[in-house]
């Protein structure tokens, strides 16, 4: 007869403090309350909110916070003896959020954050501090919202050498591009619709100029390639200069326009790391072409696991809260390791790849005056820069009476395209800024 199992002593609750009670903070409270029993069973112990801190105690957040202690000073969350985990949802790369993160880790308290800007700019220093104090630093919600891509790459694909990682990392831009694609809307009209639906901020700069996606890409690159974060090495181009005709021409070529963040190491160049966020033409039969609205998607290519594809909600109270609470559950289970999949001392300093050396096909669009000699001027600029033209389309420009020129290049280095467009931008016959996008071979 087998001996009876020895009863285990119930583990004490994991005590959590929330700093920053906005839309996401309210979502965390609702999630922990709604799924309390299920979460306790999965975590192996109860998870309890002990204290809260935010700028305005009296703001209506749509959730009852009266059961929790309020601290006007976020620093009190760190000093309190009855708090094990600090969840930072304040936002901003520096300032109060960074101060709180450093204080929490320095005091040996676990830190969970959704702050991609802070991780992108200061993640290595925070990871080093977490290692020194042997305490968790978790940030699943910082990249792609509710998609568990950080955990999948750091743990599920940890045995693989990742060849490249890329994807749609900003839901606002994807929503705008979807409207332009489905309704033929201009960028301005699609942006206004995104703002009206709450998908874009009143000041959308970080989203539409690619900054938000750049933060996320730098984090993914560090995880995938074992390199130190280098947000300054991420080149970012947004979607402001796209027009409805670009979307139509891409469709005619069998592609769709997506804002793509891509990171890839080049073994032939000493492991130089390429990191770029830019609008691209994606083949219409690739899964990324089917990602609609405000969704995010990430693709990681491993040498043994093959292509991994993750898709889901990249923002919002529910998905982001889900990622934050998943990190808290890991901490409750004592399941954590180095923040970037290996100790900070093992991360290498990857040389920065020259984006101008990347070879591929490009889509180029210009609006020009309807004058004799303009086509010859374009051909000359392309020839002098060493750009070979594969196909050429000329259409009337409905918007301003000019002529739309759209062309596809043969494969060649990106710097040649830049040189040709720089020459054409100085022409009196070119209206506005030329547009170019890589045509991805995925």
C-alpha cells in the first residue's frame, strides 16, 4: 500500500501593489477580482492587491477601489513591508516610472511593468539590478499586449537560434492601414477615425511615426539574439506619407501595406544587427497580410522550431491586464529567470548593420507635374544611382491634378534608392516627398 502523501503547508498570499490606475490598472483590478479563485489555483497561492497609488485618488475608474490601501506617494509602495510585487503602469521612459522601478528592484521587490519605453531605454540597467538582488523583472505586457510572445521566445523557443523576428507591432497603425485598404480612406481621414474609436491618441506621434514599434522591436531583438538593448540603433519610418494610391498600387502588385518592425543578424558581417521599422509591401499570401484592424502579430524564425506566428490584441485594458497578471502568476510560482533570457554579462554588443546595404526590391511612388521631360529626369536619377527599374506605371493623380508615377525596382541596395530619391526630391517637377517601401520576400 502506498504511503499517504504528506500534506503541504499552504503558501502565503502574494501581496501586490499597483502604481498607475488608468485603463490598464483598472483592468488588472477587474481581472484579479473576476478570476480570483482560478488564478489562486494556477499560481499555487492567493494573489492579493494590497495597495494602490496614482495621481488622482478621486478619479472615477469604473471599478471599486475602496477595499485597497491608497498611497499618494509611490515610494511608500517600496517601503511597505506588506508588499512583495510592484506593478508599474505609470508610463514614460524616465521620470517617476524609472525611479519607482529602480527603487522597487533595489529593495528586492519583484517588478512587473507594461512600460516598453522604459524597458527599451533602461532595460539592461534594470535587469542588472534585478540579478544583483535576485528578484524578478517581468515585462510581458510591454510587447504586443496580450500576446504571450515574450514568454514564448524566452522560454518556449530558448533552445533555438533565431534567424529573424518581425511583425506588426503597433495596432494604431494597423487600424489606419486597414481603413485605407478597405475604404480607400486618406491617411488623415483614417487617423481621425482611429482617434474617434480610441485607437489613437490626440497626439499620435509615437504611433504613426514608428517610435512605439521601435521600442518593442528593440526588446524583441535583445531576446531573440542575445544582444544588449540599443534603441538608438533602430531606424524608424512611420506611415504619415502614405496615400490611398499606395495602398491600391500595392494591391495591384499582389501585396498589402503593413508597418513592419524587423530585426535580423547578419553572420557574414560579424553578426551585425539590422533593426528597422518602416511601411513595407507584404505578399498577399503571407499571414501578416491577413492581420486586420488594431491586432498585432509577431513572427520568429528558429533554426529547429521553424516559423512561429503569434497574433492577437496588442493593446487595451483586457489583453494588457492579462499579460500583467500572467507575469504575477509566474512570480507567485517562483518561475523567473534572467530578464533577457540570459544573464546581462552574457549579452553581447552587436555591431549595427548598415541598412543601406540591404538588398531587395522596392516600391517607389512620386507625384510629378505633367511636363515633357519628367520621365527622362526620373530615369536619369535612377540610372545615376545604380537603380534598375523592373516595372513602371503612370496614372493621373486624382488628388491634385499631377501625375502619379509608381515603379518597382529590381533587387539592389537600399542606399541606391535613397540616393535616387534624394536627387529627385530636389527637382522642381516633383510634388511633395517621394515615397518608397521595401517589397518583402517572406
